[in-house]
């Protein structure tokens, strides 16, 4: 039987197991850097499949190797993330999260279950391909500094060093059965901005006796948007959004301080560095000019993600062979961020999208929402597709 047919057959055969794994993970989510039970579960499954996993990479990461014929001829890596989000799930499904306030609202349960079954398929067929597949089950994608950066520091891309790395992510905007690709720049860098505007509290009826941090904060928020509109090139995608403002005063109370939190995203590292300097300087200057003070804290997040064009072309072609040309779609850039970008800064990398949307079933919610879910028919495709991409890369 041709290798492609064997992979498809095994992916279909193991669908029930893949679904069961995904549902177990979904019902038992763990937050970033706390994926202790998830890591044990992954390692246990890999051991059951005949692999020898290594645990404790970046504390809760797991890796394993699948060696085919002539294992040193070429090495490629497949990556899945394992952490969940601090969201209360409101879906009423049999596999609903059992952990209050924690939910797999970004599909990492899908990524992990897909890679587990892909590893099972690849191990069973290891005598039919050359080279080695390195499996990376990664913690902490959802929280700075990003589990990928820690795993890289812990040597995940060494001993042996993969020639390239492939990652999958669910996409609720793409119908189930379709796979999305983009060559080159794909996702933005992501930095967290924290501002503390300090004034002098007082009575709302006597503002002249106070230094109003609410007014100062308002000026800062509006003024900082000018960094985007008047300093960034219109040809350069960039976003500055403040989504949290806390000023604990009242209708007649001017508070002492206001806290503001937001995100800055860009797709150019030079502009990113310049903009962060401008944000800090402008916020501090406006506050000082109005008699107050602004403390600026910038948490540097993930770099931009660039899909290696040659690698992306190849796995896109492999996907066309697996799901049919008509089910392979081109996707646009996004200002979303992903710590898979750290890998792309070190070795050729490609991050593709697995369609999970089904309007007929009412499965349309976006990621990071309490109603996010997937059409599990995607799990009939994902493991085999990952395995096929891997063996195609190893055959080159």
C-alpha cells in the first residue's frame, strides 16, 4: 500500500482515540506553565505508542524522537502547544471543562491530540521513511515570555538539531476540511504595555485641589494613537490597543492613580523597537506636563512570525496531496501573535491553519471566547496531515 494511503487509513482508524484524547484534554485544561497533568498524560500516551519521551523540558514540556531508516539523514520537528486560557467555558457539551475558570479556548487540546496520533502513525510506519521526526509538546504559549523561548534555551532545537519545524493551529474562520497557508510574514510581534498614571486624589467638586489622573490617562490614551497614525508607515501593519483601565474613584472622588494595560503589535522589528521608545517617552511627558507622573512598564513579548517560503510551499503541496487542491486555501496576515515565532527566528519554520468551522452545526465562535469549540471532523484530517507533511519533508 502506498505510504499516503497507509497514513490516511491509520488516521481514520485512530479517529475515535484522537477524539477521546482531545475531549479528555478539553475537560481537564491547565494554565500556562502549570501543565503538569497534561505533560504526564502526553508522556504516558507516547510510552504506550512505543516511544521514549523526555519530560521536564521547560519544566512541563515533553519531547520524543521517531527514528526512521537512516535516522541522521534529516531531522524535522513537529510542534504542539498544551496550555489553556483563564476563561470560564459556557458550552454545554459532554467534554466541558471541569476546571472552574480554565478552558481550552484556543484549540491547544486539538493541537496536542493531533500530534499524539501523528506520532502514533509515524512510529508504526517508521520503517517506511528516512530520517527522524522530533516531537515537541510545548507549555506556556499563551503567556510571556512564551514557552517556546524557554524550550529553545533548554536546547529543544539541539541534539539533534532539526532542519526545520512545522506547527499547526486551529482556525474557526476556515471551514472544516480546508487547510490554510501563507508564505513569508504572517503574524505580528506582541508586547504588553502597562501604565500607572499617578496624580493626587481629591473631591470631585474641587478639582483645582487635585491632580486628576483620570484626565491625564485620557490624554495619554488618545495621544498614543498618534504614534500609530503619524509615525508608522501606512504600509506597515501595526496596532496599539488599550483594553483595561482601572481608576478606583467614584462620581465625586478623584483617585490617586489610574492603571492602564494594553498591547502593541507590529511586523517589523526596527519599527517595533522605535515605537516602544516613543510610547514610553510620550506617556511620561504628557503626565509630567499635566502635573502628574506616569510609570511605564513594557513586557517584551513574542517576535513576528515568518513562514519560510520554501518550506511553506512544500507543506502546502503535501496538504494538496492529502486533502485535495480545492481544500487548500491562502490566508492573510494577522495581527495575532504566536510564540511559534521564536522557532522561526532560529530555523526554517512554517505555521499552517486547520479549518474547524461548521456553520450548519453552529460551530462559529472565535478563539479566546467562552463558546469556542471545533467541528471534530477536523480530527479526521489533522493527525494524518501532520504525519504526511513530516514524511514528505524527510524524503527531500
